[in-house]
């Protein structure tokens, strides 16, 4: 895999062994085009895997980046890939659900890419939207399989965009108070 834009454009990223579903190049390019300029923004990459999304954010100017991954088999590769970032990527090796409960710092952008078989995507979005990770201007993105619809949007959020990429969709949420 390669970084698709920004200061790290074209740099190769290693992929860990085991089950992984890396975000497609076209999808990453499109997501970051929708998000626009990330200069100075904070970015949280949940279910980080190889760290490709965190690196794309760093490459495009995000200033504070956290990556969360629980799979110990991905740890070495995530740390190695993160080391190429022009800004520090703080890596947390724990279940995403635990990170959400413990986190105190809000982020401008939160990208959530759970494994497609993960059954609690919408509960996860709800818990993120109600956590200290979110501030008024925060945006939450979730990557999901195409056939899986959102049963309900969290009360304090609105779905402002949705993009289809082959067999997957990325939904874009923001605070409904904005």
C-alpha cells in the first residue's frame, strides 16, 4: 500500500499479517478530499490496523493523531509505519471500546473502521458521540459494508454525507448543534 496524498505521497506502508482489510486507495483519496484541509486538526483512527488512515491524515497536515488497535499481531507494523509520520502518532494498544471509555481529549476528526463482521458498529458510534472524544465541531466517519444500513443516527448527530466505494460505504456524521 502507498500513501495517496500530502507530504508522504507515494511512501510505502507495510501490511501486518493476519486478517486485515486495508482501505482502498480510491476510498482514502476520496475521504480526504471530502474532509479538506487537515492543517492543525486532531485525528483519531479507531481500529487502526496498519495505520494507513492515520498516516494519510498526518501526510495531509493533521497535528495531533492517535491510533487505536487491539490486535497484538498488528502492533509491530503499526509502530513501524507510524515512525514515518512527520508528526507523532500516539499508538494505543487496547480495545476501541475501552479507549472510548477512558479518553478525555476531544478530536476534530474520528475515523472508525471496525472489521466488517463487528456487530456493534452503531452502538460504537453512539458511544463515541456521547463521549469526551467529541466536541461541537467534531466529525465522525465510519467505514461499513454496503448491505448494512444504519438503524438509527445518534440523537446528537446528523449524517451529512455518505460515499459508496465498491462493496463498502463511508458515512460522515457531525454534531447536530452546528
